[in-house]
C-alpha cells in the first residue's frame, strides 16, 4: 500500500498514456521515480539523469547480492571484491563518494570507505520493489556523500484493496550450477484496504565459484540469511503510518583476494580473512499527513535506527597472530519534509534532517600457538561520533508549456568527535557547507526534451578518513588534521530524453571537477622512528563521460533494451603530476530483448560487455586485484526463459555466460562465474 497522493500521480500519468495510445500501438507506461526530486514523478518529467530498475525487471532476475540488480544498467558499473560483496561505480566514483539510501533513510555511515566496500550487499535483494540511481551530484537534496550520485533501494510494501481481510504467499527457490548455490525466499502478506502487513525470510548457500574454463576458485563460498517485516496503516485519506524492520547477516564470508595470491604476488596476503559476521539491522518508522494547508499539501516524518556490524577475523600469511575485530556503526536518523503545490505544475519541497552515528571498535590479537590474547589498536577510535544537521529546499517551476526549472539548496553542519580511545590522540572537527543545484529541461517537440543540470556535491571527512590515527602499516604514524576540509565536486551534464509510444531513451554527457580529494601525505617529521603522515586535501580529479540508455517497445510482446556507458578520469597530484584516476570503468553496456511469445511463455536473450581497460592509476597498478597490463575486454551471451501456466506457479531457466567466457570485471578481486545454469521455481498462494 502506498500513499494515495503517490497513487494519484501514478494513475494520472497512466491514464494520459492510455488516452494518447492508439489501438494498434503498444501501451507505454511511464517510468516513475521519487529520488531525483524527492517526490513521485516520471523520469521523463525531471531534468535529472535517472536510472530506474523496476519491479518487472527485478522479478526476472535471480541475484546473488543486491548490486547484481544494477549490472548493465545505464550509468552504472558493478565491481565485486569477493563473492558475496560488491558495489556500483557511478560516473567513476565509488564507496563513500556515492550516497546509499533505503526507503529514504541513509545506508551510508561514518565508516564507509571512499573505495569498494561490502555494505550494499547487506540488503536483501529479494526484498526490493525498485532501485533508483540518480547520476550526478545530489547534495542539495540529500547532503554529504552524494557526489557521484544517489542509489536508493525501495523495499517491498504490501497492497490490498477491499474491506475484507485477504492474504497471499510467495515462495521462491533456485539452484545455480556455477556455485552449487541454493537460494530460498518466502514472502507472506495479509491485509485489507486500510491496513496490511508483510513478512519475509530468505536463505542463501553458495559454494566455491567455478570461473570460465572450469577453474574452481577456492575461498569464495558464503552463506547469508535475511528477514523483514513491514506494517502499513492508513485509517483515512489524511493519515498513513508505516513500521518496518530489515535484517541480513553473512555469518562468515571469506575475502577471496586476501586468501589467494593476486597479480604480482607469489603468496597471498593472508592465511585467514573472514568477515565474521557482517550484518545489518534496520528499524524504520514513517508517518505521512496528506491534507492541504496554507504552507503544505503533505507532511512526512521518518525516524530510523541502523546498526551495521563489520566484524573480522584475520591472520597474515605465515603469521602466528590472529586478529579478532569487532566494529559497528550505530546510525540514528530523524527527518521531516513538506510539499506544497503553489503554481501550475510547480512544487516546493522543503525539510530538515538530523543524523547521529556512533562507532564502536575493538581488537584482540591471539597467538594460535599459545591461545593467549592481547588487546591491540582497534580499526577505529572506540566511541567516536559523527553528527549532521541540515535544512534544504527544492523548487520545481513550470515556466510556460515547454520550460521547466529545478532549483535546490541546502545548508549542512557536521560535528565529528574522534575519541582518543586506545591511540591516546583524538580530534574534534566542525564543518559547514552550503550547496545547490540547477536543472533545466526544454520540450523541443512532443516526447523529446533537452535537459541540463549543474550541481555541487561535497563529502565531509568521516571517521574512516580521520580515525586511523597513531602507528600504521609501512612504518608510518598518522596524525590528526583538524583542518581537513570536505571534498567537493562540480558537475555539469546535458543531453536528451525521449519518450513516445515506442521509445523511452536518454543520452547524457557530463563533466566533473573533483577538488580537495583527501590523500595521505608525508609531513617530513618522525615519531618513534616512524615517518609521520597526515590526511590532506591535495589532489584534483577531472572526470567526463557519456551515458546512453534506451528501451524500444516494438509491440505489446517485444521490448528491446540497450545501454552504453563511457567514463574517462585523470588525477592531478600536489607536485603537478597527472595520471589516470583510480578504478575508472572501461566502456561497457548491454543489449537484450524481452519477447512474450505466449501469455504463459517469455524469453529474454541478452549480452553484457566491456572493453579493455589499460588506463591504470598508481593505486590500480599496486593493487593485486588488477592486472598491471590492464583488464581484458569481454562479452557474455545469456538467456532467460520463463513459463507461467497459471497464477499459482512459475518456472524460470537462466543460462548465464553460455560461451563459458573467462573474465574479470575491472577492479574486481575475483573472476566472474563461467557457464551457469539457474533453475527457479515460484509458488504463489
């Protein structure tokens, strides 16, 4: 069940499409999104570059982790460090340079690395209704970290109509040959028109992955289990209450690239390296009030608490000392937002936010020979906190029949306290930032728009950036920098959006200047025989590229989908040296079609591909995950087919990497699966 306000927006757009479509043409429904402008609107109706992975497309996939649902999408490239972990890269940016949201609240926290991390994989991919990716800075609407863009995951919500109680149940089961993998997920829902509840449970068991050519990759199996419950209550037109709980745990996931020798290595880094466990608990409440008043048409309040546990067990290669880490982020958020329609097709959104994040961290080193343990320096200063306060506004103005203007602004304040903890040295930092964006769309002809956006993004140094103080690897000693400033990015993009009875497409080019990148710098001093280093804002990165995505609806039975993404990046260092930027994806994309041969039978052949990437940064060249000669190009041939004889059950067969191509996605720490046969069964009651 969604708010009736959102339903009105969607329904009116659908009716318009039905009125304009002729009887001989396919019915094209608008692609709806809420992230780009924090309100329900068609992606064609906003100037912002938006990628939407809808429920129908998600329903046809059998993902291993949530980032799998973004592979091949417009403007997105997925990196996979180890089986069971992965992140999307957007416009060349990754990790904490991209903001992650779940149902409007932050997944991103104070221990996110500005590099590949595992936290997006702690969302249940079978509890997803839609994924929206806003490409380009969105700091005016969403605050820090939204430099490359925003990835928002919208989870499943129960829907029932009528005054009588109803119920439904869905059971999904699958087996995949390349990893001898079993997955099962069940979803139970009950309700009526004013109240509904949904509960789900999922379990995954993956064995070692077999890459192209038949090589088994040891230390790549993992397990996970997940649960969720959601209650939505709408007693009348004006009020809506939602309560939600989400949980996922990977109890013991090995880090493959640490346990297997990489490029340029004769031995692995570690004898033991497990994320043991990694888990996420999310508690969320939302209240909506929908009734016209002088200063708002609707109000929305959110309160949420998220705990991410990042515990590890590791032992260096050949060492007798095993480290046991316990790390966690405890993030609490409060947000409020109002919407006011004040002119024809124009709307003002304004709101405020508060987030408090507390980090706990400890480490014990134990001798595997004697069993004696000793407290060691923790990964982060235990008890450190990061608070943020913000107020924002976003105005959508319709200036005549063809011109639309989008204006956004935000004031943010961050207060970060690094406790001395076991380092004996701490820091306290305060940052203020004002940021904004401007978007413009002009309707050239019916169904074709020129769009352009200019935005400023920022990222405040978080506890990961600041908290690794004291003795560090490579005989270094890291000192605090209370003057460390936020990283900033200025991005301009422009292009075209197309939507008519047969096409939904966009072509966007962009240029980004990424300034004040946080980099570790030698100061020239020495403490206890160690060279002193300090994080400073010194480097600059220039990024530019182009994104193309299209859907062609030839008929009600046939849909053709394509995407093509290109990114180029250069980084300038303090000494003036200019080198390729880190982890820049190669040219990549996909081409496929969906054909509904019969009402009960459909086929979906598709290919994904990437060209060779040999423009490598210094960090890339030193990374054993990346071939110093460059990552080879690749293309895979894949096929999905489904048969649904009635509403109670459905069968699906996926043939992935049919030609058994041996390849690795650029920046990943493990080879992709070889030929993979996935058989799925869905039972609906």
